[in-house]
């Protein structure tokens, strides 16, 4: 490495993981020599995003006091300017790939000055979701919440599919399922083919008279989340309603297609199974969706080994920070998806490509929701489906 400290960090040194999404900022403090967090803090106010991208100053206003509080809680506070020895830090943020230019320009210097940290990574939240669900192994993750994105790597480059937001994609995500369910309900209301009386009854129970739904939905700035709030109703009806079953099967096909697009073409030994981790609130709907997803994956990716991700994006950020501290970060560096400032990681990896996802100029909205199963932040998220760190747009 260039300009990086040549000595290993002390075993008692700390690492920080940060997850910034549409529902707020979460910070985890861990140690270099132990897995998992020691303490966590939650800042309920989402980091602001404006014309210049994600507001670096607003993120720091929340992160620095939270970090100092965690260090003090862990008994690691010091007198003077430095609150404690932080060996490495990783931040995963919704919108990082296309809205993170200010963060990449301003945070490294500011964090070095405030915390004394020189090793850091700034990642799209789909990357921290991957690290949380899969770790540093080749494989793929499908992060599903209001939106849906798939991300895979063979540890040389990133492959991403979908996550383009509810108007252009996020096919099979919570907003997609909810909209399809409401469409079937409105068809039943009108007497058109393809309608579902069962879903119409659920529409009435959740939103009131069907005629009033447009007035409730269209003025909302958080329409994707409102649509996604109906997805669990579709799953609840799937036991006895063929229309609901069909919606979930179509959603599963979209999810499996995205996973198939990003799975590494071969494992390290040529024929290994491809691990596909399913993570995020979408999959808490259970077997009505998971069953068809497994069936579709078995058809499209016969070597897929489907797992349920045990770690969330905050866990992933902490894992990336710990790997940085130990000079063991094997996930591909990328200018926007996994940015490691010069001198803070193995050479020769910064230019790794992200097929179908970058690098792109920060003013081109190509990351969609490597941001908000992740989705782009909304004013209010009412969806019980929830997000995986707000991934997918």
C-alpha cells in the first residue's frame, strides 16, 4: 500500500460501520479482533440529499457525536481532540453511487481530522448489503424491500441488475407487488378481466373505498412506500386467491432473473455452486414469495445455493471496516460503488468495473437504488415490507 500505515492496528483498536438510508443513520462500533458490534447508535433523521448530492456536512453532524458517544460507552474515550483509536471506518449510503460525489470529496479529510482514521471505505448500500449477507466470498445478493436490486461479484468486478426505481424497474420488489395487487383490486371493482375480489376487500380494509385510492396515492411523495405497504396483503391472500398467487409467481420470476444476471459464471474451482443470499424486508413475507423464488432460481440457476442473509448492511459496513483495518479487503474496489481513498487498500483494484452499474458521473441517475432495497429516500416510508438499508430506488 502507498501512504498507509505499515504496522498492524492494535487488537484493542476500534472499527466503525455506518449505514445511511431513508429511515435514518445507524452506527456500529466494533473491535479489530472480534466479530460483530460492541455498541450501536441510531440517528432517526435521514441524511439530507440536495442538488449537490448527499449532504456530507449533515452526515458528519450526526456521525461524529454518535461515534464519540459509542467510544465513550465502550470505555475508549480519550482526553484531547481524539475520542479514541479508530483503525478503520466504512460507510454504506443509499444513493452513494450516483449522489455520493460530495461524500467522496469531503469525508476522508474530515474524518481523518476528527477521528484520526486514515483507512476508510465509502460504499453503495447494495455493497454493504452484500458484505452483510455473503461476506467476502464470490456470490450474489438480492436485496428486496420497497425496491429490488441484485448484486454479484467474482471478486474481480461487480455485476448489478435492476434497482432502477419504481418507474423504470425494481421488478418484483415491494412496490411492484403492491401495485400489481392494487391493479387486480381495481379490476375487480370495475368488473374487468383479471380482477381479484379478495384483493379488493383488502384494499377497502387498508385504504377505504376504491374510488378514493387515486386521491390518496397520487399526491404522496412516498408513493413507492405506499404501494409496497399493500404487498403483505397480496401475500396474505395467496393461500386462497389465484390472482395473488400469480402476482407472487411473476415477482419471483423477476427476482430470479435479476439474480441469474449477476451470479458469477463460475466458482473458484469452475463448477462450484453460486451462493444467492436473499436479504431485506421483502422476504419476510415468507413462503408465499420464497417458495416461488426458490423454484425459479432452481430453473434459471441450477447451481444456485439459496441462503437467507444473516447480516444486514450495518453488519456489512462493520465487516468492510474490519477487513480494511487488517489489510484483508477482498471485495472489488470501484470508483462509486466501493470507494477506498488512495493508499487505503491493495493497489490495482480501484478501477474494477461494475457491469450494468458504473462508473457513472454523479449527475446521471444510474444507480437508481443502489440506493433506496435498498430505495432512494422518501419523505416518509409507511411500508411494512421495510427496506434492506433502503436499497433500490
